[in-house]
C-alpha cells in the first residue's frame, strides 16, 4: 500500500510541475489557475467590503500608475519569451486603503493592495515601485498556487489532494484560508515561504527595472524598513527572511537587475 501511495505522490508531482518565469525554478502546482483565481476574487471582495479606500488622491494615482507601468513591462517580457498563456490569469487592480499598518499584499491574479502605513517607508516613487514590483512578482510566480499545493501535500495528504484537483470552489476557499493563515509547520511551509520572499525580491527588482525604476532603491527601502522596526521575530519562526539576509540578497541581485534598467 505504501508503495502505491508513494507512486501516486510522484505522479501528482510530475503532473503538477511548472516553472517560474525568468528564474526557471520548478514548482509544484496541484490547483488550477481557474480555481485559485475564483477563490482569490472572493477573498478580495470580502476584504474590500470592510476596508476603507484611501482618500489620498495623489498617492492613489501614483500607485495605480506605477502598478500599470510594471504590469505592462512584465507582460511585454512574458510575450517576448513565449509565456503569453500566463498573462490570461492576470486581472490587475491597484488599491490604496486607509490603514496605518505597514503592509501591502497581492492575491493570485494580480489584486494588489497598499496600506497607507507603508507610504512613509516607501518615501518616493522608486520606493513605491520596490513594493509594487515585489507584490506583482508574487502573482507572476504564482506563489499562492504553489503554497496551496504545498499545503495539500503537507497537511491533508494524498487522498485529499485528489479531491482538491476535482475543481470544487468550496475546497479552494478552505485551502486559500489555510494558506493565508499558516500554522506551525516550521520544517516545511515556513522555510518555503521564505524562498518565495527571496524570489519575489529578486523578480521584483528586475520587474521594476524593466519599467524604468531604479532597482538600487530596493536596498534603501529595506534599510528604512529595518530602521523603523523595534523588534523582530527569529527567522525560523517567520514566513519572511531576516532583514539582514534580505538586504544582502538584494545587494547580490542588484547587478542582475541593473542589466534590465531602462532609464
């Protein structure tokens, strides 16, 4: 029985393999784009039903413009590299909400939300582009889909993975909630999330450079972010890399990103 279970797992992994644009990293995909987009759109609708849209017209306009610029550059790159099919899953939307939390997020499919609390850390147009590039990178790399797929195998087992592939929206909703409220699986899920953050940092710097924003601003942004923190949790308990490691990784990526910089 164990042999057949292992074989089934291997087959699922082989069937559900994909690669990340630009980096070429192989990733596990057990949930369809259509299903995760349906779940994502429902979560976005629920969030916006209680969120307050910002009345800061200037900042809102700037965020929407920067988002549109980077999204256009990304789609151009995908078309030029034979990945037109990836574009079909994007429905870009860029929103600023009234909230003092220092945060921003992107749901699968391209719904990007900035909180007003992050604006002082961004400081300028390039700083906003750092955050925007990072969030768009999560959507382009389909990290939400990948994390849901990891969650299926890590927490619910092979038998439920088969059900998840059947395309029922209710299960997609449950999986989405699980992914965005991760528990205590430090050995698998959290380290993998840190890998996603590093990848989004790298891709984000490249994407902002493609759109004409200086990727060197990413290092300055995270230095400002670090300076504003009073404390931080240990990296092994966090879904994000430590600030020191993150900044170092960005410095290492900078020469690559500069190669895409169009002033």
